[in-house]
C-alpha cells in the first residue's frame, strides 16, 4: 500500500459508496475499505423512501431496482385508539411517487459495485484499526489489518462512513454518546404475514409504547418486522426489546392480527442508531463523517438511507472541490451544508419524538389525520422530510 490515495473511505454502506461514486465521477480516486465481505447482512428496516429513491436514480440505479424489489406506494399508520391513517406518495412533494423495500444485503452490494464500476478501489475484509499520525495538522491515513497483514493506507483525506459506533469518529472525539441522539432497534424477516400489500406499515400502538413497530413488505407474504425506541426511553422504562417484539406480535390491536401465524426466517437481530444530527461532529481537520457515523438518521422514522446517500454526495462534492483547488479549508463547507439542509428538521424531530411519542398524543393525532387526508399528507411529509416546496437537488 505505497500509493497515496485522494480519499480513503472507511465503511462500504450507502454513505461510503455514495461518497466514492461522486468522487469517481469527478475523476478522483477513492479507496473504500470495509471489514465485511459483500454481500453481507445488515440490520435495517429496508424501507427506501422516495427521497432516497431520487438519490439512487441520480446514481443511475433505476434498472437495478425496478422489477427486482418490492415497490411501495405509501405508508399506513396504525394506532390502538386512533385508527388508520393512509398516506400515499409523493405526499405533494416533487420526489418520486414510489419507494422500495430492498434488503440491505442487496442494496449495499449494488451501491458498492456501482462505486467500483465508476473507478473506486474497493478492499473488502479489511478492518481499520486506527489512524496514522498527524502531519501539518492533517491525518495522513489509516492503519488496517487485511487477512492477517498490517497495512498503513495513506490518503490526503479520510471519510468515516463506518456506522453509529464509528471507529474514525471515536478515535477523533467526534461522537457525543448522548442518549438523546441514540436509539436501538430489532428486526426479523418473517413469512406467513397476513394482509400485506405495497404499503409500509408503522405501528405506534399502546401495547408497545414508547416503542414503535413496523411491518414492511418484502414479498407476497414475507415482511421485515421490527420495532425500536430511543435509548433514553429504553433506560427509563427498563425495556427489553425482545419481549417488546413478542408484545408487538401478540398484544397489539392491529399488528397481532397480521403476525399471529407468521414464522421467522433467520434470527432476530438488533442495531444501534445514531439519530437527530446532534450525536456527532461532522468535520475535524481533513476528516469528514457521513451517514450513520454523522448521526444523520431521522429521529422520528428511524430512516437513515436517505441521509447516508445525500451526505455522501455532499462529502464527495466537497472533497472533489478541495482536491481540485488543493485547499483543505474547503472542507469547512461540508458541515455548513449539513447544518443548512438538516439541522432545523432534525432538531424539531428530536423534540417531537421526545415529547410526543406516547399514546395520549399519538392516538388523537392519528384519529384526526385518519379523517382528514390533507392533514395526513402533512404528517407524512414531516415524517419523511419531504416538504412541498423542496426541489430534489
């Protein structure tokens, strides 16, 4: 590894691969390293929102998705005493009128192959173990282990795309670990699920509050089933997520009827989420964080693919400008872009989930939106961060 890369990207999820794609499009060489071998399983709800679909289509991946994966038309919200609110895409926004459900095992592999096709170098089964020392205020690369061999990978810039427990962010003191910005979820693929079609289904039901459950269709009677909650709520109420999932399947008013005859496919798996924008510092010296590492998961919906793809784009374009002009100070633009695009929404979302995620608020809200489609659309746009006036960029 004698070569000095333009950028080394740690993590080959949507954020890392998106960053590599845009760098490659601008003619710069990125090295993407990941400790896993792809395709690999990844814990996620697998729902691809219209805003994320827009980003995937922008990368030229429409043919990879259309006809191969479950296409979705909208979202249904079920509350125990508030009934059903159905929201159809595109909810008045200018994003596509559909989403998908794509297992992360497939989505991440598709994106990584696209980055490689565009010219990025990919090194799988390579675990980053630390950072190389600073020189003139910049970190010179990363230390790694590849099949038992220790490597020093040199690069002008570093991107941490290695998830909510980011080694890059942790080593540089860029992660806050504040429970206000952390969540936990569990999910399992299940077959024999009744009554599913082309809608994502979300269940803030009383029996599992303050958890929120979901049933996302993968096939004709197969679904991604799971639930999650914020870490501070889990600690306050001493929640066991495994038991909560049992309650979701047996004690809820609406979900239990669909899951009573379902059988698991594979084992139950859990994941940590870093949400709400405030859980990370986004730039230090010549290092940027993207996606989950940058705490860019929607605090209301738990959806992070949109923000991984978008932050990967902003990071890639910012890095390309810094490389083109040979000016590392340009990286200061990146956190300002994130702040301008996301901070207000994520701040409101963080407060909404903290103070509004309880039956006395959810049930009346969904009771009203179930009767007034316009209000339901507004709620859906807020949940998916798709404002009516916002143009896809």
